C-alpha cells in the first residue's frame, strides 16, 4: 500500500471487521481486510431493522462499507481467504488465496447486464436471500455490495462447471465493458503484518436438528434470518410478508430453537434471539395489522440498553407471549398446529399458524476448527475462540498478536460486537505502534 508503517490484517468483513479496519486505518496504519465473500457486510447486511431502535440496518452499515472501500489506508481483499499464518507479533507472514471472479475488477461497472443475459438467469438459489429468491450464476450479492463487482459462481456456471454454454457466451456479449474473463486463475498473495484481528463471524444452527418443528417439511416454517429477508425492502418480496402470494393471519414465533439445549450440543444462550423475535413480532404487527401473533418463550432475556423497554412495547402491540416450550409443529388440514406446554396455565395448548418463525441458535462457523488449527488459536468447549481472560484480557486470543472481535469469540448483539471490535483494534494498534517505534 506504499507505506513504511507496519500493517494490520483483519480477517472477516462483517460489522466487526469493518469497524476494526476503519479504526486502525484512521489511526494512520495500513490495513489488509480479507473477506471470503464477494462483498463485505456479513450477516448485518442481511438484516432489515435493528433492535431496539428499529433503525434500518443498511442505513447504519452501508456508509461504513463505503468508507472501507474508499479508505486510502485499507487494502480491501474480497473473495479471498487466509490459508496460512506464520511468525510472531510484529512480524507475521500471511498467505492469502484470492479466488477468481472471472470478472475484471477494474473494468466491471456493476451494471448487471451480464446477469440479465445469462441463460441461467433466475434459476440459481440465492443464498444471500436464504433461498427465498433466485439469481444468475453471474451475480452481485445485493444492491449495496462493496465492491460493486459481479462474480461468476464456478459451481453453477454452465461453462465453468460443465465446459459448455451454447454457441456463444451471452454474458460476455452483453458486457459493454468487456469485463468477463474466463481465463482468470486463483492467486496466492504474501503479506507481512504486525498484528491480526480475527472477526470471522458465526453460523446459525441447522433447524433440521430439531425435526419436531417441521423445518424443511413445511414451507411456511422459516428461520429468523429467512424472515429478515422476507421482511426486507431489498428482499425477494420487496418487504411484503407473503407466502405463496398470501399474507399470513396467524404467526407463531418459537424461542430457543437449538439454544440452551443439551441435545443439540448448544447449552448456552445465544443472546440475540429474544430481541430479534420481538423485533419480528413488531414488524408483523406493523405490516399485518390484523394478524394474530403468538410468541412461545422459555425466559425473556432483554439485557441490553433499551431492550426491556422495547420488549414491553411489543407486548402492548397485541402480541401474546406464552411461557412454554413447543413440543411439535404438525399439519392439520391446510393449517399448521403448534403444540406446546403452557407452563403458566399448566396445560397443553395448540395454536394454529400460517407462518412459524424459529429463533435458531448462534453457533461457531462450520470451518472454525480448521481455521483455529491454521492460526493456532484455542477454542472453548462450545467451539468459539478462547480469549485469554474473560474480564481482564477479553479480546486477546491464545496466540500473541492475534485479537478477537465479534461473534467468533461468543454470541453477541451488534452494539457489543462493535465495542469489542474497537477494543481489538486498540489492542492491535499497541503492537503496531511498538513495531513502528525505532528501538534505542
């Protein structure tokens, strides 16, 4: 990046990685920000509103994404993965694999003509929209993506996966910038950095580990993240809560799907589920004023600033909270039935539903074990990265010079994630400053 100052590496381009990278770069140190997806933004980019203020998620996140993309001190490396880390604080040697987009990043204007022209347009499952929509093999994850560059998915592109695509490449013919390049190869890039911030994020538990709730069997049983895309103005239904063209009239939310459950191997509380379910209930009430809304909960944990007040607000919006853990979701005729033990009434209840939303547990990423082995990081029994001490060294990992931020360390909400990212950035800058200072 043309600087004599020591550089930092931030791994992961969600809100934690973005915040850490901006803080370090604003302090005058060069930063390499590595994100394995085609765009930065992470999970937060998939959200509609944020609790408890109901601020638009994109309105908060997009300016930070743009700042990361334009900051002169940040080398943004999207669609890339760290493959090795060696060395010590002040002198880490890192190898990054940059995957081919098959699109020239310097030429692409983000116009989207290539995607519209593709023979497979609208036939590929859109993972950003959680499978609720379709896209082309050549795609941009979402309209606010940074960088706004299209990427060809080699797993589903007819030419790259099967070696054939008719008599002509329609995407290439449609691209007025001549940006399509099927000859691109992956590159290995070597970096020298003084400190590292790990902000690799989290996964959500597969709801099929709780088969009693019918996820994957009944199409109107969704996860909370799927509901986020359904309710988002940039989602597949433009923010309309509809299933099969119909607005649901009976909506049931189920807390703790996988969390606090020894059978799923997730004994801990995922921390965000109570509040995002309350937010979802509010969104249903706002957009479907006559809907009947039921929330089944074990306990409500509204621990953050303004959270209890938001929970109280939702309860007064004709949302029925029933204390009890549902035992099953099944179909009776054309309606879903949620059977549960109401522990306050001390009897079994059955609630009809057109839509069931599952608050699924936050779990470590599927590749966490492999990544931990590569970087030499310790993990807690539940699979997250282990901090040196939860109270006095909460952002330091087991490897000197490597710091933790966000949900890779434990489940947490956006405010706590941003706070930890800023703490990790500050800790990383101590090493950067000491490395930059000439020794006597």
